[in-house]
C-alpha cells in the first residue's frame, strides 16, 4: 500500500502516560508505514527519566513545538503531518489540534475517553474544536471507553471521523491496529 505524499508527509506518534516512544504499537506502526516518515516522541517527563504522567500544560506545547520542528526538517508544511498516539498521547495530540496545531489528520489509538469505572469524568470538552479527519482505533473491551461510548462522544468532533473496534482491551494486539491505520492513511 502506498500513501499519497502530496497529502501526508509524515506521522508523529506519542505514547501513553506511563510508556515511552518505544511502545510496541508505535514501533509496529513505524515499521508498517515505511517509507512514510514516522517520528516517535517521548514527552518531556520521559526525557527526564520520570514514569509519572506528564501534565497536559507541558505535553501539548511540547508536541506542537516538536511537530513544527520536524515539519521544518522534512521541508513540509505542518498541515501535511498526521498527529496521534496511544491513550494519553492521542489525547494530547487531539488537544494540540484543537488548540490550532495544523495537521492532515489525527490518530486516536485507545483514546482514554474517561478513567476506568468513571464514565462521568469525560475527556471530551476539546473535541468540537478538532476539525481534521480522525481515525480512532479501540479495543472492544477497553475500560477507558466502550465502542458505544466512543461512538456517542466522538460525534462531537468537528470534522470527519471513523471508529474501528478491534478485539481486546486498552492494549489490543498490534496487527489489527496497524491494519486499520494503514487502510485509513491509504485513502
């Protein structure tokens, strides 16, 4: 499968709250998307050696700065990059896009719609400001948001979106996640 380089020039991937850039799903995506450039980022907390979750006030500006710098290195407009990540990383990418970060699209892998067992603590207030195409891939038994909950709340997105449900929980197996991302990017 090939990707239209006039539309998408690269993909920026960010990890979950307690993971790093070498999370198996991010590594699998980078391999599967080659030769499309992929930048797997750590958030500043991991760069400092901390496993504690990064604060959004730090993570979002950092992601925006790194995406812009990488677009400059590639010699492309930042609007030609797809941003995304797993869980916390996808949420930070969605917040960056909602705050005006240019992007060709957004990947939300195991989006943490709410903390497990707390469906009243939604993380959705910024979604109407996301106006780029979105692919959400989530496990059918994800305690951070069921397929039904995701379908209901992702409808608030300000642009076109697609939800692909795969077997598993918050850490589904990589092959179906990779297949969904490849198919979506190939369109």
